[in-house]
C-alpha cells in the first residue's frame, strides 16, 4: 500500500505543485488541507474534496472505508465504462466532474490512504495518542486536451482481468505514453513553426533599375565609343573589303634553291673558299670502320678531357635549335643546326674569329626537325621541315635541291633505308609514311603508307637489318618491316606500349641495333633489348630523368653515342646547366659542365662519329661545343 501511495504522490507532484498545511481544531480531529498552487503544468487542473472518515476500524494492513462511499465509487466506475463503450467521452467527463466532487475513486482512495497514513504517523510522533477522525483527500486530474482521466485509464484496464500483472502494467504504460504525447500537441506546434518560418522569409524582390534621366547629365562616354566624329575632325572611312594578312611563313617556290648565305655577301671570296674547302674534305673523308668498343674506364677518361670555352660557343641560327648534325670529317670540325625559323646554319670551328666561320641559309619556311649528312657523300646535307619539303644541300654545286614535296601534310622525320642513301622513309605528322626514291625523277613519293599511329614524331632505321625501322607516335612505339608495307594500312611487327605520356623520340643503337632508347614526357628514359626482333622486346632499364622542358624550350631527345653504343646523351634541366651521359644500366657516366660558358639548357645534342666532340644547341640558336 505504501508503494502505490508513493507512486500516486509522485504523479501528483509531477503535474501540480501542492502546498500542505496541517492544523488542529480540537484534540480529537485533525485536518489536512492541500491547496494547489496557481501554476498549471500542461493545462491540467486539480480538484480537491475533503471527506471525513473514522479511524476506529483502522488496522495496520488495511483501511476500511464507509459503505456509502464505496457504493458511490462503484456507481461512478460503471458509468465511466458505459461512457467509453458508447464513445461519448465528453458526457462521461461531465458526469465524473459533477459526481466526483464529493466522492473519490479507488485509485484516489489508495492515494488518500497513503497520505493519511503519513499524516497519522507524523501525528503519532508528535503526539503519543491520536484517536481522532481524519480527513480523506480525493484528487481528480483532468486533461483538457484528450478528455481522458486517470480513472478512465485505470478502469479500462480492468476489462483485461485475465492478463498477467506485467501485461496490465505494459498496457497501462502504453496508454499513459499515448496520452502524454497527445498532450504535447507536437503536430500543432510543427504547424505553427512552419507558419512562423513562412512569415519570416523575405519576399523576393528584384532590384529596381534606376530610371534614366532624359534631361539630366549622365556619365561621360568616349566619342569613339559613341561613334561620333570629334569636332572639326572626320573619322576614316571603313574599308568595304577586309585586307588579307600575309602569311608569316610562306612556302618557298618548288625546285632547287641557290645556297646563298643570309648573313654574308654571296659573292665574297670567303664564302667561296668555304664551299670549296668542304667539298674537298668530303671527298677525302673515309668510310667509318667498325672498331671494338672502348672500356667504360677509358671512355670516361676521354670524356673528362672534353672542355668548353668562349671560342666554342657561338650563336648560329635565329630562334630555337630543332635538329643538329656533325660532319664526319676527322680533319676539320663542321657543325650543322636546323632552326625553328626554317634556317640551316653551318659553323666551321677552324675559322678565327669564330663569326667568320658561321653561314646561315634559308632553305625552308618552317622548323627544320631533322638534319643528316649523307653517309655516302658528306658534301650533301639533307634537311626536312614542317613545311612539307625535304631538300639536299650540295656544297660542290652551292644549291639546295628539292628531293620530296608533300603539299597536303607536314613532315616530321626521315632516315635512309638503303646504305647508299638512295631510298628514304619519311614520317608525316598525320601518321602516314612515304617511301621516296631519289633515283627517280620528280619530287613525289613511290608509296604512301597509312600507319596505325595518329602522329609520327621520329623515324629511325635499323643499322644492320635495314628492312626494319622504328617510329615514335604519341604514346606508342611501333617497329615495321619495309617489305610488308601496305598502302591501305600496315600493322606493326612489334609495339612498345609501356609509355604513359607523350613520346619525343625512339632510336636504335648506332652499331648493332641491339638496343632502343626512348624519351617520354613521364620523366623516364627507357632502354629496350632489340637484339632479337620478335613478337616482344623486353624492357631492360628505366632511367629517371626530368624531361619537362616547358613551352619555350625544345623537347629533349636522347641519342646514342656513335662511338659507344651502350651510352646515351641527353640534355638536363638541372642546375648548374649541363649535358649528361647515361649507361644502358642506368648509371650516370659523365656530366658536361661549362660554368659561365654554359648557362642555358642544351635540348638538342649530337656527338661526332669518331672524335670526342659534343655539340649542343639551346632555344636561342646558340651552339655549345665540348672538345679535347
């Protein structure tokens, strides 16, 4: 009984704050007055009824209430059940309010018993004898929101008399929680909150454009923008027909061109002596004889003896150097350079001062991307340009003959298919290839082949098995057999798909062709084993090297040393500026440092076939020569 009374007190305390005043009228009767505070929680009110009862029949384990009070309570409970079954909650609530003013429910009586016991205990502690009658309290909590009272919930659970106490308690908790959440009125609060948010949203208002003043002074504007003539000055008449802008690099006329130096007088005795000297040197130059490769130790010692000076640095061409070649003569040193402007510059290092040995020619109108001295007659120098022409400069005749002309596409590279330099393989920027025979009259191709590449940057022929040649495309490298070329479309014998970015070049090793070196924009130099040309060519070495030259520098192209075919030469972006040589195993063999004489990047480099002479060209047309 004490537990139920305590629970009733806790529920009453959570909803109402009650103030209890205890006083005595006489020695026999004591009253308890519970006066509700004015504060109301969750819109519920408390109604209090004071009913006297006698404690004569009071025992420690139970309380006996008057019979009339029990009868009234029973009648009220029956009335509430009938009201719930019929669904008229409001009528039931009115009846309970009118009739419960002088009565109490069983639940309230249990609560009263607990409170009366507490009061009686306190009185016994204060006064040793207490035999007077007490007052019984009946509290009725009514909710204005759902209309269901605590007595209704208790009486509704009486219908489930067959359930266990746990199930009855569970159903009671469910009903109480439902009533509690209904009393919170969450849906109505959410609706009010939505209305408040809608009211707070500012209306979309477009910015009003200021009205133009018709008669007022506005912002000052230029008369040129208003297309109004200035005072006393008339505007020039607009041309009816657009003027044609001349091409910056017009194509040169077809046919042979005279070898006329742009930096000197063509009738000078110095230039005539230059042509005569190199024509005679070319006749006496002997054919290269194969020798055994020197050891790496002796090779390093020879490289260490190569130096650069102010006399071996000179500006030869206008614009960036795109290609270079060294004359194979062992008596004199002649360096040839192809420039972006279409010039071909020749520099004879034996002349002093050095400016007297420089001769610049204009055989092309666009960049010269490939330059070779003829392996049969070194007096001939062949140059290929983006303008679609391939010319041969003859020192003995002082003329640039036209070997091949392609009107439809631009040329990128070429090489000699035959040892006598009679047939050529030419690569186009659109991915096609041309077979050119110099022995037939005319300047057209013998066969035009469509390759599987979208672009071709370089073409190089195997030095021993000359039916094979290698092409470098955008991201693929293919090896073809010249005997199986089909004009409609040729498939490569071997593909090297290891590259992940744009490829700059691919070359066979100069003596045996057992190695292939490639230069890629992924900052790697790759060396492949091409000793056995089969379905696959294995990758031997990958060398980490910075190949990102940027927009204004010519791209690096790693080339083999003709004297030491297991070593490659390549430019460097490192500081101080230098030219590096790597072994096929990936080890750095030597770095050419020039100090104050080498302060720029040499992108294009070439090595003499028999002598220890290295020439490097930068992006301003200057050539740097390292020699013993």
